[in-house]
C-alpha cells in the first residue's frame, strides 16, 4: 500500500491545490490564472495513479503505471514550463524554452516508439530532458527577475518561489531519472533511497509553491481601477 512519504507528498499536493482555489481571484489578477488548474492536475493525476495502482490494477501494476506516468509526467513538465514561458520577455531565453518544448514533444514520441517502449519502459530519457528544459525556464525567469528593477520585490513574487521549488526537484532528479530503468534492474536498494530523497525534494517544492501562493495578494479596488485606467 501507499507509504508515509508518498502519503505526505499527496497531502502537500492537496494543500497547495486547495489553497490555490482559495486564492483563485488573486491568481487571475497576478496573471497566473492557470496555476490552480496545473496544481489540480498534478494532485488529481497522482491520486488517481495511486488509487488505480492499488485498487484496480493490483495484479498487473506495471502495465498500468508505465503508460499512465509516461503521459502524466510529460504533461506536468510541459504545463510548468509554459507557466514560466508565459512570463519570460521576448528574446533568447523565451526562444530557447519554446523550441526546447517542441523538441521535448518530438523526443518523447521518438523515445516511447523506438527507444523506451510506451507500455514496457518508463520514459526516463525524455523525462530527464524535460527536466532540463523546465529547470532552465525557472532559472531564466529568476535571472530576468533579479536583473530587473523589481529586485526589491523578489521575495514577494509567486513565480520566484515556484522556481525555487522546481529547480532542486527537477534539477537533482535529472541523473536519477536518466538511470532509473538501470537502477530498477540492478540496484533496487539504491533506487529506494533515491526515491525517498525525491519525496523529500517534493516537500521542498510544494513548500515553496505554498509560499508563492501566500505571496498572491488581491488588488484593492483603487488599484484595480487605476490599472484599468
């Protein structure tokens, strides 16, 4: 059954999703109207994956897990990358992430068709590449934020905190996921340790996302009217 660390991750996802719904109006005003939907997709897809694995596909978990997580993890990386991409100014950084995402989709198709079969292997290569793109998108956003005149508002920027959480989780997971299938076959004890580390990194990421949500503030009526003017 589900272990305590995994239950903790699902709880963190649920808290972030629930709080994002509470801050829905603030998200829209901050230009992050899709953030609650992304957090909802992460929580619901992970919860559904756990429930289906333990309640429905009990006799053949791998046959369900591999295609399911091949799709959902790719979508999560794309959604989070697009969240940063939408807030990057036009230029080299934006172009790199945009073309990087198109290449991710192409690599995913090539990978699951010819290299790591969709129903038989976890798509570790395209996941690792996607993690690079997402980490770069977060780093680029933070860099342009630091270099801008808004540096005094750094700690109150929701996307800054989301980036602070995303970078260590996906960045550190790049070598781990690239070797996942090899470790699963040859070093299962090491894989378990690394998986637990990943769970703790999840706590860090969702803790930072929660701080980012706390930073979302509703505009006063006077501010709203002045902005509209």
